[in-house]
C-alpha cells in the first residue's frame, strides 16, 4: 500500500514533459509483480545506541562485529552491550558517504581470527576505498594491514561503495563505487573506479581473474560499469555474486555479476539526471552490456545490504533475496525463480527507518541494521 501511494504521488507531482520522459520506467514499475505482506514480522531490538552504523558480521561465539561510518568498529555481546571502539584501525577519511564501511569474518575465522573491512583511505589526490585485514584477538585488533587500495584516489566524499563477499574459492569480491565525479571511468578497465574486484586474502589478483594478462586492464578487475554498489551476496545454490547498486534519479539495480562482463554505467542505465529527468545513457538492452535483473524507476529506493535466506525460519520464504533500502525505508523481499526475479514484497515499512544492512544470523533469523542516530540491530521474528 505504501509503495502504491508513493507511485501515485510521484505521477501527480510530475510535469507532463517529465511524465513523458519517464513513461517507459513508470509502466515497468506498475507492471512488476508485487505482493502484500504475507506474514507479520516482529522486530526485536538486539543492540541499540549505534551512530551511523554501516555493517554487521556474526562471530562464531555469538558476538557481533559492527562498523560505524564515523570510523569506529565495535563488538556487541550477546546481551546487546557494546564495547568501546576497537583500537588499531588505519587512518580513515570520513564525511559524506565515506568512512568505515563493510566488515566480514573470514570463513576460517575459528583457526585464523581474521576479519576484513573496507574504508575510505586518505592519500595524495583525495581518498579511495581500501580493503583492510586484521586479527581479532579478544576485544582488540592485531596485525592490521591494508591489502588493497582503489586506484586512482579521487577528491570526493561520495560513492565509496562497498561490500565484501567471499567466493567459493576463498577469494574476496569487493564492490567499488564510481566516486560520483568520475563516472566515465567506470568504463575504463585500467583502473578500479566503478568496478567489482576479486583479490586473494593478501590482496593479490588470482591467476584466473578475467582481466589478468589483458593489455591496459587492472588484473584485480572482475566486472566493470557499476555506479555505487552497497549490497552484495553470494547465491547459495550457484555460488554467483548478486549485487545491488544505487542509480541516480531512479535506476537502482540488482545484477547477477559474472566475470568479465560490463554492466553499463554510465553508457546504459535507467537512471536519469538529477532534477531534470533527462537521459544519461541509453535505456534497454544493448549489445555488450548486461541488463539488470530488476531496476527501480522513476525514483530510487537506495539499496544497502543483501542476503539470501537459506533457513526455514519463515514459512515459504526460503530462497528469497532480502534487500535493505535507505531512501525506501523498507526491507524488500525478492522472489527468485531460477535466474530471474519474479516478484517483490515490501516489509518493515512501518518502522520508518533507513535500513543499512541485512544478514541471516547463525540461528536462521534475519537481522537488519538501521542507520542514523541511535541505530539498532533488529532480529526479525514472527
């Protein structure tokens, strides 16, 4: 209902010229299969008192690792109590959309205590998104090092991305933003702007990366033509990377990200120029570029956080893809049929909270992380 009202409000607020420009996208939005909420969710506060929280990760002992964009990483105990900020993080460029971003736990954490995180790294020319590695020993970080730095650095506080996903080979897939002012570089394979990269745990490009040995291409590249990825997850059956990225005025996307492919930005996009509604690139299929599995027009939902449900905690939802949204202030459940997205359901709209991350916990429940002042980790029970 809330989405339907938003849709009607958007149409009523348009000038005739803007409505005509956006008509194809409006028709696509109206035609897409949507559902009413099929089961009630009860958000239970697990952690409170967070400031601009960005990511959460589960530790084997039941504790939670949580990042705050301002540059703090904390541990939440099972009772919800928060540690002081962990010491030892590298210098971080904060402000705007940049700061301390994602955090993931090494699949072999029980034996190596390693974690990986992304952050805006300051340096000559501005900053860029970097990947850090550390050992979490008790409540402190040890052996902290930066294993990858996006090149080039850009004087921007926008579009830092980013999410980290371990693939089945144990390598890291990392989504990197186009830094807003450098969008054309998303098509340049010589750099890391607007790309997904694939690196090993030491930050080196694996030999089977799709651009290794290609003249004029960075060997870390996995895919190109992305705008600002803030959500990513590995498909539990296929092992493929699925990612969601922000468009400008509309044009948010969910993509199945495959090695060596080009996802279009800014040459092929459903997004429009801010405030004008005019085209940025071409819309619709074009040879050499991948089409999104789902896109949102005419306004953005601003995706952040993505998780496939593999548990039986929620009747009939196993296999669904859950996506948090910032502007949309809801959790979206996407119904998956094979390689396509068949339907969409809006959840938690009554929270009126920006959802920054969503993860399935070891207990099978979904957990969401809310943004802003007094952010929370909420367990979604039913």
